[in-house]
C-alpha cells in the first residue's frame, strides 16, 4: 500500500483553482482511474495514484501545450506515477527483466476494444510495459505512436510488447485472485470505528485516531486530520447514511451506505491504516463514484 506523496500530504484544504481544475477534467477521471487501477493491480491504489498524478499535472499546467489533446498528457503523467508505484512496491526487477526481452514476436490478434472486464483484470499478470501497451491499445485505443510516446519506447518496441502481452493473456485463462490476509487487530479496530461512527460518537472516534494522523478526502483535502473539519461534515450531512465493515475487491474497507426509498446502497468507502491500534491515515473516497462501479466485488459484512 503506497503512502501519500509529501507534496500532497501537506496541501491542506485544496485551493479553489485546483478544485476548478478537477471539475474541468471530471469527464476524464473514470478512464484515468481505470488505467491506473489495471496498472497497479488495485482499484483502490489506482485511485490514490491517479489523485497524485492530477495534483502533479496541476502544478505543471504551465508546461502543457494546449494545442494538443489533454487526455494523452494526463495519461502520460499517470503512467509515470504508476510505474513509480510499482517500483516502490518491489516490481522493479520484474520491469527490468521485461526490458531485456527481444523486441520481436509473432503477431497476435488484438484482444479488441471491447476487452472483457474479467480478462482486462488479468493484465496485472503481465510485466509493466506489456500491461501498459495492451491497455493503451486494446482498451483505450491509442495509436502506436502515442503509446510509444507515453511509455518511452519505439513503435517497434510497442508492437513487440503488444504481441507478447496478448500471447500471455490468451494463455492465462481464469486465474484465482489471492485474497489479502486479514489482520485480526485491524479488523477489530474497523468494527469499533464503524460502531462509534454510526452512533455519531465523535469524541470516541477521536480516541481511535493518532494525534498526527493524515487525512485525504478526494477533491477537497490532504493533510493532518487535526486540521480538517472532517467529522463535522458527516455530522451535518443531510442524506441519511451509515457505515459498515466490508471489502472492495477483497481489501478490507469501511463502506458508506446511503438510504433512498427504504433501501441502503453502498455509495463510497473509506480506507484506514493503523499502527499499534491507532489510526494513522484515513482516505475518504466520497467524491469518487467510479471506483465502486469498476469493482469486481463489493461485500458488506453481515449481508448474504
């Protein structure tokens, strides 16, 4: 699980110009998330990486050539962030090994733009370069020249990576996903957190949170929890809500449900990190509806 980048960590409440920037690219964010999620292998980590990429793009706006399409420029920044994420997670050796493979392979028919979502999730089994090339070509329909520019390769290198990746995908078939190991202490903390949240026991919640805990609320805030009006926003919410312990694609999370016409529906979720029984980081994805829509499985504890 990747930590928040230092420049993002100390931002605090997002300035109006950055919020406006996020609004102008709102139509691109589901596609960017889909790409980051497939490269990182997690729809949750993919969102974190995408948010960091957008913050970087905002800081580099003066370098953007507005005569060119915005999408490929953002994809390029997101791609580099994804590769950094993989390297930090320990995939560097795999990436370097893939780089020395020969730049030729027998042609393989493209998987096609209508790449099945179940097959699409298997790209995580490919080395990073092949993973990126297959996604950019067969899912997002970029040209070979555009892909070469995005991944820092040649057209010949992209063709070879595509052929290798497509061949491996064709041979993979269905593969079982390894479920993450659940930490019993963290699971117990999740249940206490949910119970106090649902009782609106704000003082009790603060007892669970470390004094220097970090908070990220997508589109709004990144910084110290102590500096944010976070719990007050939930207390003032006009839409009926409650929290539940659950999983998104196998990862334990806190799921937020909202009520409409007597039915409770998952609408967003929260990730928690903890050390020695105290919460050290909270990431709230209330403003990111595309994440749950792209999940293979959303499970709520206690529901059949």
